[in-house]
C-alpha cells in the first residue's frame, strides 16, 4: 500500500497532507467527530516511506490519516501515540512544529 502526499507552502509555513491510499476519498464519522479525506486536499504524489520521512522533516504542519502515514510520524518521534485520534478505527494525527 502506498501513501499520497501533497505539500502546500504559505510564507514560512510548509503544510504536508498525507494519507494512506486505502482511505483517500472516504469519510469517517464517530459521534460528533467527522473526518473527510478529500482527494483535493490529500491526493498529490505517490510517496514511499523514505520520501514521506523527508517531507515530514521539512514540514512545519502535518495532517496525516491512515496507519502508514501516522506510524511513520510516530516512529520519527514527531508525536506520541496518545496524540492520535481514531475515527471509526482510522488514525488521524496533526503535528505542528513550534520554532
């Protein structure tokens, strides 16, 4: 399974949107939490784990959905497991690097 990632730049900020291919285009709901994995936001390049790590290092903000995407950030110690939100069992993580 691959990961889609898309990089957005705004001034000094670099936003990385990444999701596993199996969740792209899907919507998940659990209680009041609603997660829409829009193709227009997440679908960029097909990215392997090595490239995803490079992009995560450069990003100041990351928005990640799916096991591969989220676990890559966790292995890099960009966040802790307790920071992961699960919606219908799908992991979602947002990381903001404070400089």
